[in-house]
């Protein structure tokens, strides 16, 4: 079987992607230093796929340790690189932590791809590379505005690093620009486990609804949008995961015409913060305790994807709607509470 190395394999997107890869015939190994994740999440993935997943607890910023993975796995034919810090607010407070970690780990994994002749590379990028777009929906050709945070800057720089690297060697690459990944696997065996107080909207909603947080704030309802709150393109985590399998198939089948190919991964539908809250209340039956607060610095007013390229070239069709995203996120939050109560 084709063996794939998933970096950040114990993370939210990583673990869901591992499940989809294995269910589509790939052999997978993970590398994750668990600085922002727990290898325990792999147990849920192993239950879904019925096989063990090996995780190398290695910091990709250590090149020697990273090379060991490739020396021990000569049959790796592709890399999906998720491993990075991704808290927008933290990146503003500690930019050098983000530049060092996110860019050093990327450079090291690309050095290994070169040294060990790995032919295929998928890079976890983000819609944050568009900044505050002047025209929406955004296509892959929409000009990038200045990043709104050091986190976004590491994604813009990461894309440049991949683009320039593949010009100089045989590596074939794809950049996947995620919009807002939310929700959990239908099995309820894997999902998002935020570290500390969640910065993202959907975990803030579910943790408030379950009482883990006393309340939450809607960061601004005075934007020039249909109800004053920001617009985002929320995409189910399983749709994001499956796009990675399709991207690898695309590279292995040598269907790419440019290198790297770039794809937007969003539903193409934009929803406001208040619309997401109302969808959550409708699907969960829980009235959410929230207040309206000031705008959050760095927030983009509105962004959602033109996803025609991924649909037409990858054959990627998002399968889940907003209600599915809300109900799966809520079921996962209920599961986490149940597990926590059993571990007392
Ligand atoms: C969404 C909206 C907030 C929390 C994320 C990731 C980033 C990237 C893109 C992948 C905003 C509002 C939030 C809260 C709120 N993903 N909000 N109250 O900022 O779009 O960025 O997706 O690379 O990694 O961070 O997502 O969920 O933080 O915010 O009102 O308690 O919800 O102001 O308008 P964002 P988010």
C-alpha cells in the first residue's frame, strides 16, 4: 500500500485525515510532538479504522530526529504537512514563536522530502492567506492582502517556501486553503479538543452550551454584513479530510498540470456568526447564553470560497451542511463531558 506520513497527525484535521486516508486504502504513519495535542486521540481513529496508527513523538524543528522517521520508513510516497501552531491571538502576542515553529518545521520536512526523494507533498494552508479580500467569494487567483496576523503570515510564507522549493527539485505539491473547519466525525470517536479556552467560534458555542464556559461573546455586530456579524465559510472536518485523500490521488495519478496546484476548501456558502449560533440552537435545542462584545482585532469582515476548482479538478463535493456541522460538534461536546465525568 502507498505509505503516507501525516505531520500533526494527532491534531484535529490530522486525525480526521488519517481516518479518511486509511479508509481509502492508504497506509499511514503520524508524527506529532504532542505539544498542542494528545496521542490519545489516535485511539478513536484506530477504533474507526480497525488498525493501529504509529505516531513518532518527534519535534519537526529537530532535523536529525525528523530524518530518522524517513530512514526507518523507506516506503513513504507522500507527506501531508499539518504540524503548525494555529492560534491567531497567540501569534499576535508571540510572533517569533510562530515564525520559528511553523517555518522551521516546514523547511525541515521539505529537506527530508528532498533528501529521501519523496515525490508528493500536500501543504496545509488557509484562507487566512487572502487577508481581508476586496471581492468575495475568493478564487485561488484572488490577490492576497497583507496577513491579519503572524499566524496568517506563516501560511503566506509557507506557500512561498513550497512554491520556490518545488521549482528546484522533483517534488510535486498541492496547497490546500482551508476555510473554517468545524464539527466532528459521525462516529463521535474523534473530534476537536481545544487546548485551554477556545478562540474559535464553534468550540466556544458548544462549551458555553454545555456549561464549561459561563457565556460567550459575539465579537462585533456592527460590520457591514446582513446582520452585522462576520461572515465565514464553515466546512465540515470530514469534508476537509476527504479533500486530502483526493489531493494525494490527484498527485499520484500525475493529474496536476502546474506545480504546486492550489485549491480552496470551503462550501462556497458564507454564514454570519449569529446565523451559526441560530443553527446551533435549532439543531441542539439549547438556547445559547451569549452577549455582544467589541470587534476582535484582526478579524476579516467577510470571506467565503469559490470552490469550483476543487470540485472540477479533484472531484471534491462537500457532503455536510451547516446543521450537520452543528449537530456533530454538539454530540462531540456531549461525549467529552461524558468521558470527563467518568474519569473523575
Ligand atoms: C470566526 C468568527 C470571530 C469566537 C479560523 C482559524 C484559522 C483559520 C481560519 C485554518 C469571527 C467570531 C469567534 C468567539 C466570536 N483556519 N467569534 N466569538 O478567525 O475565521 O479563523 O479559521 O487555518 O486557523 O482561527 O475563526 O472561529 O476564530 O472566528 O464572535 O468566541 O467568529 O470574531 O468573526 P477565524 P474563528
